[in-house]
C-alpha cells in the first residue's frame, strides 16, 4: 500500500493543530469567534444572478449580518447557495452557479467563516444538500447535469473527507437526489419534486455504499425524523411514516379533505418533534394567479390531516424550527430581485417579528 | 446549474438587428411662384424631430470600427448603458435609464426589435450591417412608433450614387482568444444612356469568437474574483441592397439582410452545453414616386434554445408582414425662410407567431399606426414641429401620442451658433408577444405602457480659428413612464402593468476639433447623469424599492474619444467609465463596482496600385480592467486584434 504524500502530510498537520488546540484548551479558554452562535440564513439567491449568500441573525439582539462569506473573504460566493451545514468545526457551503459546470463547494472555518478550501467544479454538478455523515465526513447530494429535456439523471452522493477537504467517493443514487438525513450509521437520501423517482436510498455511512433502496411512493420528499425516531416523507400527496429499523412504511396519512389545486411543501417539525408544519399553497387562476395558501400543522399520531385551521396565515418558501426556543422561522421572498424577509413566530403561530435577509431566504441553521 | 427549472424552461430570449432610411427634405426654389410645393428627396424621420437630440455617426467612424458589434461600438460613442451577459452574449440596451424594451431599433424605417421579447440583442448587430446611423435621445414615439421611449437607434442602408463603377472589399481580422472576423462584398453603380441609375451592394460577413481565455477566473485589484464562463459565438450575415432611380428622382429599392447567430455556453462539454441560435430574415422593398413613399417588408425571426446535443431545441418563429405608405407636402415661401413640411402616413403590421412557449399553434395579431408629422420653419432662427400618432390593435387601446418641439437659434453667425431646443412628447410601448401569449405567465389583458418625456437643451458651436472649432451641448430631461410591465413574483411571475418609472437626468457633450492640411486631431466627451427610479407602491414590499436607482443603470457615465491623424494614418483612443451599478431593486447586496475601460485603434491606408488596403490594429481593454457581466462572470481582459481590408475599383465604367 502506498500512502498519498499530500494526504499523509495534511494528516500530520492536522494532528499538530489538534495537538496545539488541545494544549491551548487545557490552559486557557478559547476566545469567542464571530460565528459561534446565531441563526444562519441560507439565501438561495436569484438563480441567473449568481448571488446566493449566508446571512446571520442574532436571535436575541436581532442584529443582522449580510453575506458573511463576503465580509470575511472579500469574494462573494460565485453562485446561488443550495445548502449550508457544519461538520466538526467546518462550514460547508454548496454553491450552485447558473452556468452548468461551474458549481463548487466552499469550505470555511465554521467559527470565523474564513475560507479553508474549495472543492472544484470538476467534482460535482448541481449540489443540493449537505449533512454530517461521521467524524470529519460530509455527504452531499447532487442532481448531476440535466438531460436535454430537463428531466433528471440519476444523482449521486459525494463523500467528502474534511481532513483533506477532498471528495473521496461518489455514490450513485436515484434521480433527483435531494434532502438527506443521517441516523446512526444510515443515511437516507430522498428526492425532489419533478424527479419522477419513487424510491429512497439508504447508505451505510461506515462503508459509504448503498445498503438498500426502498419504495416510498411518487417523488418522496424528506421531512425528517420525529420524537419516536420514525422518518417522515411527503410522497404522492400523502405524509408517509417510515420505520427505519424495519425499513417498512408504517402509515400513509392523507388530508381529511384534499385540495385538488393546493400542494404541500416547506416541511419542518416542531421543537418536540411531535408535529409537522407545512405550507399548503396554490396559484389562484381566478385571482390573476396570486399565490395563496397557509401554513398548517398536524400531530405525528394523527390519522388524517385537517386543514381547517392554519397555524400561520401565510406561506413560506422555507420553514424551520429553532431547536432552542421552538420559534418558527419562515423565509419569504417578495421577489428574487430584492432582499427577502425572515418571519419569526412563536410555536403557536403568534408573529414575533420580521427581519431582513439576503435574496431568497429558504434554509436555516441554528447554532 | 439547477434550481427553478421552470425559469430555465421559460427563459425568455431574444433576436436581432436593424437600420433606417434617412431623409433630408430639402427645398428647391422655383422662380416666378410665390409658393411652391417642393420635392422631398428621402424619408428620414429625423427631419421632424425638432427639439430632440440626434447624434449622427459618420461613415468614417463606422469604417474604423467595422469589425465591432453595435454593443461595443455604442458604449464608447454615447452615454448609453448596456447590460451584458458576457463577451459575444446577450447585450441589451438601457437608454436614459429605461429598459431594453424602451429603445426602438429601426432598420430602414422598420422596427426590428424582436416581437417576442420586444428588444434587440446588440451583440448580434455588427457595425458592418448598415451604412449610416443616428442615435436619437428621448421619446420620439410620434415619429418612430412603439418602443421609442428612452430613445431610438436609426440604422440605414444608403446608395452611393457618386461612386463610379464597381468596388470590391475583402478583409479579415484575427485577434486574441482565437477570435476571427471576415467580410467580402461588392458595391456598384451603373448609369444607362437614358439616365436610369442602378446601384447596389452585396456583402457577406462572418465571425467566430472562440474566447479561449486560458483562465478560469479573473481577480480585480481589490481581490474580488469573478469566474470566466466558457462561451463561443459564431455570427454570419448577408446583405443585398439594390436601388433603381429614374431621372425624375423616382426610386425603387430592395434591402435584404439575413443574419444567423449562434452562441454556445460551455461549448466543449456536451452535457453542460447551452445553445442559443437566432436567425433573422429581413426584406424590405420601397418605391418613392414624387413625394409619396410606399414600403412593403417581411421579417422572420427564428430563435432556438436548447442544451446538450441541441437536437430538440425549444423553437420560436415569428413572421412580420409590414406595409407602409407616406406622403409629404412641402411648401416654401419665396424669398423667405418659411417652409412647411407635412407628412401623413400609415403602417400596417401583421404578426404570425409560432412559439413553443405559447403552447403550440400559431398566434396572429395585427397592429396599425397612423401619423401626421408637421414641421414649420418660421424664420431663419425658429423651427417647430408638431407630430401626432395613433396606434391601433383589436386587443387594447394604444395611447394617442402627440409631440411638440421647438428650436430657436439665439446666435447664428459664421463663428458662433447657439441654439436652444425643447420637446415634449408622449410615448408608448405596445406589449410584446411574450407578455401577451406566454403560457400561463403571459397576460392577454396587458396594456401598453405610456410615457411623457419633457426635455430642454442648449447647443453651442464655436469656430475658434480657421483650424479649430469646438462644440458644447447640454440636454436635461424628465421622462415618466406609466403602466411599466413587471413579471410579478406574487402572481407566480405573471406579467402585469404594475410599475411607474421616473427617469430624469442630463447629458453634456463637448468636442474640440483641429484640422490643418492633412492633420486632424480632436477630443470629444460625453457625461450623463441618469436618475431612474420606480415610483409606485403596488404591494407592501414595494416600499423597499421606491425611489431607488433601477438595477444595472449607472448614475454616472462618462465616455470620451481622443484622436490624431495625419494623412492616411490615425490613432484613436476611447474611454468609458460607468459608476457602480445596483443588481437588486432594494440595493441590498454588493453592487457591481464602478469601472473604467480604454480601447485604442490605429488605422491606416496603404495603396498597392489601384488596390487600397485598410489596416486596423486594435487593443481593447488596454488597462486589463476586471469587471463583471450581469451573471457576475468576468468580462474579457486586454485583447489585441489586427484587421486588414482590401478594396478597389474593379470594373470602371
């Protein structure tokens, strides 16, 4: 076996740094860094403008910082931002450029937001979501390039080693690979709308190989896991409760009176993970195609979904719950040519305030 | 590239180019009559634009930049802002703060803005495509018709009757990044014994921009890095002009202009490739007899957009059938400066559109215009014009657009000329076919936009000495455009007449010219201040954008040219400064930084017997300035090119 010299060297360097840090931490507390706490807002950007960004909200003082990557690195991100996650002190930003073949992944120090490394365009196309999949290991779903009729090709999951900041493997998965979730040693990869896929992929994070694919229903979108460890999807117009240990769909929960025109999206759990919130919306052809709809919620043990009383009388393109306070954060874009807003609500749907974000706020990371 | 797949699918694209018939009505006095109807020799609408600023570009300047596109050329000749997606990519105009749809581009009097998108991609119009050009500032809808809200670009094909025999030209250009240009053509004049004159021009041109930049990104002096987008552009065109003139001045003409432009993004990677191909076929026939001019035209615009192997692109095709008739009455009082010109006319345009995005089938629409243009010269010093136009459509009521202009010379002597001008004009823009028919997003109830432009100007020309003269001009304007269309995100990007835009500002143009024997030198500069803002609250979030400078419109624009020439050789340096440009309605995010670019050209003539060769050596972006395109990609850095054009008289009559 031959060792890659760069790999060995960087291991040595990281060992040294870790060692130094270890020494430091025993002697004195580390100074706090600007991005140690706060709510990170993932602003998708206006696609053709390549102006995605990450902004920061101080949840208590309401202080805002816009485009923190640009503040810390002079450069701005060269594309839209599809997702951001933290893995062992590193921040991973998925950058989606409007030109095919120009996407990238920026890796920053999660505490300072200073650029650490960049995974080049040659390694990926259409990155979608990122999660931690082990120590110093991240998984990134990618759609790959589109077919000429804009249908989806089979997607893949990038395995990124954060000690070297390199892609170590590409795991082929189903079409339209989108949101993913790691529970124990399993990563569940779901799909996006219009993917026409019906399965999810389950990857063994120890071996980085597909363990199983499971039929869930038409275009299964991942919601997350609930208080009982059950994994939820939205597929074929129904909410699907999935048992990860037995790999069996336990139930499919339908709307009490399903709307023929409305569709569900922007899913999130409440703080206790006992209820699911979602946007239910449509374009009203009778009213000049105005976007209409509300945000509803249902309990994980409900047998059907009632849409008689909304939690919030507004629809958001991104919805998330602060795990510390239980407050609901909704991302709203008046247009993708002006700054969007983050609406904050108490868990019961009472409006707290609205704060400015970047262009197209859709995702949140609470720290 | 990924998300908002539908916006990729519904991406609204464009087509092509243009020109115009210039006119100068001049009077011929006939003795023994107190009042005579005079013959009009040409049909330039500029004649009726009293009080408006019209900048004529001479043919020598056009020849010097013959290998450029109109986008590159106009940026340095005028304070007009352009929005470019990259080298050889979609470049749209913003004239006096208005949108790309608010500049009428006329080719021999025909509006050649794409009927689908209502605009022209100036990167697809080569300077070679026409013989003369005028840039008209401000609203001139009464003279020009729809789209002339911010200004208009008038391109014309002109016969050269003074030429003897047949001239040929053949030439090419090679430059940095493996970019090529080529052209070959003939121009002839024949006079029969009966006095019948026959003239024509045939020109074939093409270019291939490979854009081999040999880099993946460019970094400016502040450390901001912009990616380079791989792209390739191939353009070709064919021009055929024919003119037959009788001794009495009656003339029959035929103008044909065919163009084909193909742009490939990521040309070398099939799975990433994105191709836009636009073709235009334009045919115009005109007959002028006495003071009457009739025209018949046909324009076909084809647009294909696709990815990968480009086997099944999204296809759009629009045909326009145009008929126009005009008659001019021109009378002049003997021994007086009083002269009256009245032109009345009408135009009929029939559209047939087959556009994938409209949901299959073909859509037809007809539009009509009638107009009356009156110019009255009262004295040597005072001239006025009153123009009226009304457009019709079965679908909507177009605004009635009158205009009134005045020109008064305060001083007019051999050395000094000072002229004051003023114009007030209503303008309009008819909805584009995309705005009306695009599946779901289009809106059949969309109304025409309407504007009111007011402007005043002062122009001073001074002969300083026998060899030196100077000019200085100032124009101040206020242009309010209502019913401005907006693809409303709140309605799923359906188009609505939501906004109202106020564009106000001023332009200062100055020049100094020195000419002695064979030496020519000069400097000219233009500064424009453009304040263009959205005025109307249409939803709660519009508050964030009200009163803010429109996106991609620089507040300050400065262009300048300095030249020196002796004999057959000349050096020309052009500069362009644009202040920072906002990229969001509410000015959030980092704006595009201000930038300054300089181009230089050395041109000369060498004679080999009867053959003359024109040598053009060009350095663009001399300072290697880094500045971004609309998509935040890097625009090209310094580039060199060498062009050589041979011309000569082959068959002397």
